[in-house]
């Protein structure tokens, strides 16, 4: 019996620390990407994780049917350009759409409960002197929540998304089957695996002039494209770029647009998806409670809490092209059965995004922007933070993303 007890203890320890047969797979983009938060990281931030446990479950309700009853409105770049820039969180309604009775619905207001929930999610950044800027917007009504959208933050690899969108939109043929297979591979590697070598080849091939014109159409300062391959920009500018991407994906009606949409749905790293599903990049549920548990799930230490820079200088061609691995034929990421037991915010979630992350000597960032579709309704979401990439930083980001998705109930 003693030997059995010792063997069970060894197996438990190996599972707890993700070693031996329980070791996590390495990131595919060549970076030391952090997945699960270590026990120490969580212990140091336990208060802000625990404070919001009860509201995370109770606020989880689908609001899409109610949003569908509101007057439809298509947000414009001028709407986002003129949006308030205050740091404190606020709700907004773009445009002046009216219902059948000619009445304009009242603008949404953040409830006291939502403000407490959001402030808890922001406490990691406030307590550590980091900036966090964010915006979530229902693309069918122009109603949303935002805060601190003009804070300049190093975008890291998140800028690869808009650049690839420009290339596919402006440089590729509308019939994706006529596009160069090598260029298709470079775009796919850049978006899916965040491969710097492929991105560098695209930048050297297509340059800056076309991207400047694309940025001008989006309402973004064209100088952005000249600020290195990985520029510093704001959540407002990110939202403007993704609004343009969304317009292309939904109105172009071409196989190229459909291919790009599917490719954005296959990203290996998505902090937005982590927030929606209550997981970390490694796929472990680590900060949401099991429904009815009354408590927070423990966090396992994978023993790989190493911090490293995501970025390298792509112009030197030193990195190899990442392999394109087989993916779900339909693209997108939907909830699986086991995910639905974790305070689900919906039973049908697809995330199309491009994240950026770095723990660098001069620049730090954990950023992600994209389109999150919940129950058939599209939301534009952008979150940019200048926290260094770490287990705690990624977990805090997922917590903030999750909270924004949950308090979308205030939009109706």
C-alpha cells in the first residue's frame, strides 16, 4: 500500500507540474510563449481573480436576441474617430438609428455591478503601473463599451493582421485559387503561427505605399506603417483597422475574402479566444470556477514560466518559415462540450483575430484584436496592454476579455 501511495503521489506531482508525459507542447512560432500561469503568479494576484468569481457566472447570459430587436446601425470610421477618449470605462451608442416608431433607444449605461466587475479585471494593470486600453462593440447596432482608447501601446505582432488584410484585399486576385501558392503560405504562416520570417518576406515584397493607402482609407495615420515592422499604436487605431477588415470580410463576396476570414479563425494564439472560453493559451481552464463549485479552480504550474521576446528582426531572414499544419476545414474556433460547463457566455463562439505578445528589453505588450461572433452576432473587440508577456499578463488579459464579453449585457 505504501508503494501504491508513493506511485500515486509521483503521478499527481507530474500532472501538477506538467512534466514527463504531462509536459506541454512547445509553441510553434519559435518563441517561448507562456501558456499557463504559475502557482506563484496566481498567488500574487489571487485577490483580483477571486473578487469577480461570483459575477462571472451570474453575468453570463446570451443577449444577442435582445440586441437583434434594437434598431440596426452600421458603425463608420468617423464614429470611431469621434468616440470619447476618457480613461474611465464607459458605454456608448454610435449613430442615431431609430425604431419603427421613430424613437431612438437610450444609450447603454454600465451598471454598478459591471463597473465593479470591470474594475476588478483592470486591477492587475492599475496595481502594477501598466496601461490597458479596450473596446468592444456590437457591429449590428454600434453599441459598445470602451476605455483609455488613446493610450499608445507597442502592438507587437498584432499589426501583422492588418498588414495581411491589406495584402489579400489589395494585392491578391479576388479568386484565391489564382494567387501565388508561396504568397498564400506566407500570409497563412504570418497570421496562424505569427511567423516573423514570412511576415518579413511580405513586407519586403509589398512595401509600405499600398499599406499607407489602406490605412488612409481606414482613417488611421499613414505614418504608422513606417514605424518599424511592429509599430506602436492605440486601441482606437486598432478598432479602425479591424472595422475596415470586417467590412472587407463581409462585403467583398470573393473567395479571397472568405479565405482570409477562415485564416484569421485558425490563429494558434488568441488571448481573445482564451477569454471567451475561460482558458489560457495552453488550453487549461485556470481562472474561472466550475459552475456550482462556489470557488475558483486551482492553477497548475507547467514549470515553463520563462519569459522571452516574441519578435525578431524579420528583415534578416534568419528564421525559417513555419510549417502549415492541418486545421479544422471550417476554420474558426467553437466551444466543445467540456468548455460549455465553464460559465459559458454562449454555445456558438467563433474568434477571428491576430494577437501580439512580447517581454522585451525596451517594449512590452500583450495585445489582441479581432471579430468575435457569439450566437451569430459579430462584435469588434480590441484590447491593448503594455504589460510584459508572462503567465500573469496573459491570464490578466483573458480575465479582461472575458469580463468585457460578459458585461455586454449592458448594451441592451
